[in-house]
C-alpha cells in the first residue's frame, strides 16, 4: 500500500525536498519528518483556504456595496415618488379650488340671468299692455273721426237750412234767432271734436314712436337673451354631464335618485296675493317652452349636484398617499391566511387629513375591535362609510358633516401593520368595492 505514496514522494522530492523538524528535550532528541507529499498536501490546503477567504471576502464586499447602492437608489426613488405625489395632490387641490370657483361664478351668473329674465318678462308684459292701449286709442280715434264726420254733415245741413231761413228773414225773425243759437252750439261742438281728434292723432303718433322704440329694444333684448340662453345651455351641459357620468360610473340610477331628492326637497310657501292676469286673459309671467325647459334642466343640475354631495363620491384622503391593498380576497397581513378585505387601504404620513366623502351624520366615533379609532358616517339611500385606524378623531356622535370636511387624522391604531386609512363603503350593511366610488367623481370635484 505504500508503493504509490513512495512513487509520489520520489516525484515530488525533485521539487520539494524532505524536511525534518527536530525537537530536543533534556534527555532525548526527536524529529518530525515532513515528506514531500505531506508538504504538498499542506501547501494545497493552505492555498485553497487562502483562495476561499479572498473569494468570500470579495463576495461580502460586493454584496455590501450593492446593498448600499440599492438602498440609496430606493431612497432617491422614494423621495422622488413622494415629491411627485405632493405635486399631484397640490394640483388636485388647485383644480378642485378652480372648479369650486367656476361653479360659484356660474351660480352668480345664473342669478343675474334670472333677474334679467324677470326684467325681460316684465318689459314684455309692459309692451303688450302698451300695444293693447294703442289698439284701444286707435279704436277711440276711429270713433271720434266718425263722430267728427257726422257732426260735419250735420253742420253742412244746418248751414243749408240757415241759408233757406235767411231768405225769408223778414217773415221768420224769431226762428232765425233760434237757428243762430243752434249754429253757435254746433260750431263749438265741432271745434271741440277737432281738438280731440288732433290730441288723439298726437297721442297715436307718440304711441307709434314708443312702440317702434320698444320693438327695437325688444329685438335687441331677444338677441341678448338668445346669446345668454346659448351660453347658459352650454354651461348646463358642461356642468350636468360630469355629474351624471359620476352617478352612472358609480352604478346609481340617476333618474330615480333625482326624483327622490325632488320629492324630499319640494317645500314651497308664501303669503296669499291677488291673481295677476295679463290683457290676453292668461296668467302673468307665463314662461316660454324653451325657458321652462332650461329652468327644468337648471333644477336638474341643482338636484344632481345635491345628490353627488350627499353620496360618498369623493376621495377620503387629503394629502400624499399610496394604495397598499384593494377590496377583495387577500393574504392576511397578520396571520397569512386567505381572507376577504372589505375596504381599500391608503397609506400615508401620520396625521394626514381624513375627510368625509359625502354629506351625512356621524353614527359612530370611537374605538372598535380590529378597526382601532373608527368613524362611521350614514349617507342617503342606505349608504354608509367607515374610516378606520385613525390617529385622532375630530368629530362627535350625531354631528352632521359635509363632503370634504375633515373628520380625523391618519394613524396606526387597531389591527394594523403601519400608518394607513382603511376605507369602506357599505350599502344597507353590505360592504362593496369603494374603488368605483372614489374614481366616479375624480373629474368632477
């Protein structure tokens, strides 16, 4: 068995001579024999160990450097992402402010247009009254002209009789005096009739001038109203379209909802006043079909806007955020099991403002197992929204809140792994996907 090792030692001895290590004690001297094979084996093991140490050290250094680079890159990307989110949030707030300002201007213009429409209707009624008065004056003038012609004929007849009477003046002196009195009376009546006719002609001329001016003014007012109506119809279309699309995107029957709101917001009243009838025998202030249709559409705009404000059709977070979990089945962050997630998670910085997504009443404001600090809001038609894991609650039970009103701050209370908002939308107690409601009014407010 030593044959192969002897051969290997003989071959290695040419390059690696045999070494002996002497160990001397007080009594004996011993030595350790290091054969060429043993030396070669030890050298190979040492070389392999050194190489492995160099390679392992290099790998660790490379991993450390790479990890630091990835961390820095992730931090840079995160800062850029947060900066972009802040810019988008500011732009969204700016667009919301511009939209609110435009809506305020629209309603101010609408009030002015309503006043102008009332003035126009009043001017139209006055024009109709003047036209009716002018017709009456014309009829009176025609009657006066006829009476004047009759009086003229009577005067001519009387003059003829007078001429016949004056031919026999010597025999009928007493009758001549009576005829002279009659002639004087008729002459005065004729002068009065002529004066009335001249006054009526002057009045008619003035009325014709006023009618011409009023016709021109009425034509200009109609042209202005046509432009106003066109702009108003365009504004109605621009305002009503996004509102109705928001309701449709949320899967809500807008017609039934508007009819429901119209019934619940239909209060009228006022003191009893006298009936107002125009000269044509119809109720004063009757609107044209086009005007009535426009007012109906304006009423629909108001009701639709009211519906959108009362329903949870807005975003619950005001500030920087990111989506961390959607509605549906997911792996539970605590236990890892597959469970139904009934809401939508939005992560952000602690203290980020949480706002109400629609008008409603606070039905719960406090701590609840799993949800932590929780706020519940009841809206119309069985809608209810949940805002969970808050850091601070800013509303009280029974309080009425409006869409966009701050109700609390984002936090990490309850069964949570980090700072975020758990947002739920429920209809008659059943949880539904809140994403379509958050997205429905994205381009409206």
